[in-house]
């Protein structure tokens, strides 16, 4: 903030005031002699709009989210003239400068950042004076200020790019990827967001010769599964393995059954039972590095009461010889109000993808046609499929040679909330891959093709043509939070890493 000057005695200075305002690259002081910015209001802290929901007769309310509201900049200025004709000429010029839509606004004390706004209202100066102080308002529907200079970063043949956001708000990024070879798909990961174009299934198929099924459990009995000695995904800091289980045979002839938690015990976070299978060696005395696992499970509230208030966790975790997570697939209902479930994937112990607040993941895995989850690891690529949700995604692992040693099913309740009525596992198997080769197939992307993601507009172009047909339905715009983060680049196993360039513009409140 800057103090008003004495409008009767102050001379017109050539030096720009600290808060002088540039409109589309030109300072008003340089366009109108006798004009001077005195003060600017509205550049300070911005209020937030809070969304909340009343929960019955409970005191207070339930917080949902906040939203940054639009901003108004009030500019107070001085205008001096020698006579009425000169005053009117200068005022007309000021009106002309301000009569533009979505102007780029820069202030002299912060020349590396800009606002975007449109004049919305004005204060009328006192009539009959040649030396006036008045004001006008610039309305910024976008409340943020942006860096004048865009940032760029390239991968230089690497499978990741380190990005730094020195702003205070998350920002969308734009990506341009030029193919160096034929390719089936392009996947981009940033934090908990994933963007995919093409089809991971186009990865040249692997023919399994002499593949060996290491175990196939239908949970009619313990069958070597250990109680509460497993590895669980880091959904929360505390995940107690304290519960007990019961094995149920539904059809002895078909060996169809399931295992359920008979007692979840108690805890201050997730608590329940875990079953762990020590993965056996194959007939050659080797542990699997490339493998495939399939399982069926139940997660539903059928027959239960107060269905919306039920909470539950159902996950399968694959870990290596160091008890480190290779991959984990999580299904959770952590909403105590509605019947909504999440699905999440962990790779190398990190949460890399999820889809939240879904109503369609309440399933029953009874019978061979029940919903199936498949995890397949081939080298440094891990593909996760869920038949019921129509989901198939491929992720990059930093542990291509990790040996699969343990598989853990974890079923848990949360604190004192009512658990999911039916939260079981019905069947799980692991098959070790031995021999693999690739067959030549026509590919979605060819050498030289250019894939461009416009982060601001959330539009995808392939060779300058807008194309949404092959964008994965779960893809979300890539947002770069403040600080340093890594953009992951995933392509078909047999493809060269494309040339990738990222552009983004930092922003601040």
C-alpha cells in the first residue's frame, strides 16, 4: 500500500510509482502525462468460499471443500491537466486504454507476474477540476497472478522429468511428445494423477511357454496361508493385523469357498486380519520375477443394516525378498455417510493411481464369471486390470528384477465404524512366466507422430488433430503442486522413449 500524495502541490514525476499499472505491456503513466497511480487495493490475501453440509442434528457442519473466489483490483489514481480541453483529452485516452477485455495487468513492484482482468466499475471524479483523484476497478475472474515467463523442461531421452513449481498453487502442465519409434500408448504420471492415450493391451503380446502355476487357492481351508504375518499397503500409518478368520465351503464339488474375518478386534485406525502366502519356487528352484496373479473377492453391503455408514478395506499386496511392496491393489469404502468405494494402486510402495467416490465397485466374486482383478509383471512394467470396472492400466516399476516372495490379503475395519457386511476373498492364484517373445502388430502411434496435451484446456491433439477416442476414461489433467515433483513417462515395452517437452506457467495467490 502507498499513501496518497497532496493533489494540489505534487508535480508530475517521470519516475514510475511502485504500484504503477501496465496494461498489455504499456504503463499508463507513459501513455498519459499527468496520470499517476496512487494506491492499489486487492492484491492481498484472498478470501475462500467454504462448502459444507449439515449432518442431521449434529453440532456444526461437515466440511467438504474450499474454493478461491474471484478478485477485484481497485486502482486509485491522480490525473492533472492545464486546462479543460487537455483534461478531457487525457481522460478519453484513459477510457480507451481501459476499454479492453481480459487485459494483462502488471505492477511495477512485481514485474515478473501478471493478472488477467477487465474493467468493471469506475468512480466519477469531481466535476470542474483539473487536478482529480479517482479510482477504477479491474475484475479478475481468475484470482491468481501468473509468471510472465513460461517454464520448459525436457526429458533428454530419460523416462522422467524433474519439474519445479516455485508458485503457491498447483498448475496444469502441457506436454508435447514426439515418437522416436512405433508405440502402442503413452502414459504420463504426476503425483496421484495419471494420463493415458492409446491401449496398454497393444503391447506386443507375450506367449507363455512352460509357464507354471505356483499355487491356486479357493479358500475352503487355510492351505498354507499364514495369519497376521503379512505386508500391507501404506494407506494409513497404522494398519493392525490382529483379527481372526473363518473359512467357508460353498460348493465342495467345485472347490468354491471364501474366507472372511470373524473378529476384526479393535484399533485406532485400520484393524483386521491378514493372510499371507509364502510364494514357492518353481520346478527349477527359482522365484518368479515375471508373473501373473488373478483373484476374486466380495465387497458389498448385501443383507446389512445402515449400509451407508459401513466402512471397510480389502487389498492384495505383492512383496519381494526384502518385504518391500512390488504392487498393491486396494479397494476401500472410507466414507461413513454414503456407499462409495475407492480403488487405488501402489507401485514400489508409492500410491500411483486411484479413482475415488465410485458407486460401482461393490461386487460379489462368486463363480468363475465373477469380477476378476489381474496383476501382471513383465520386466519393469506392471499392468493392473479389474474386469468389473473396465480398468486396465500399466505402470512403471523401478524394480524390474524383484523376486515375488509374499502375497498378502488384508481385510480391515476402521476405528469403531461398522465393517462392510460382506468383505471376503474367494480365489487367488500366481503363475510364473518363463518364456516371452513379441509379435509384430500395427501400432497406434508411428515414428514421428506428435502427441500434445494442452493442460489449460484439457485437450489432446495427435498430429494437430483433436483426438479423444483413445484417451483412457480415468485420465485426469496433470497438475503440478508447489515444490519439486517428477513426471513419469511410460510407453510400450518395445518402444523407444519419445522426445518429451513440458511447458507450464507458475501461479500465486
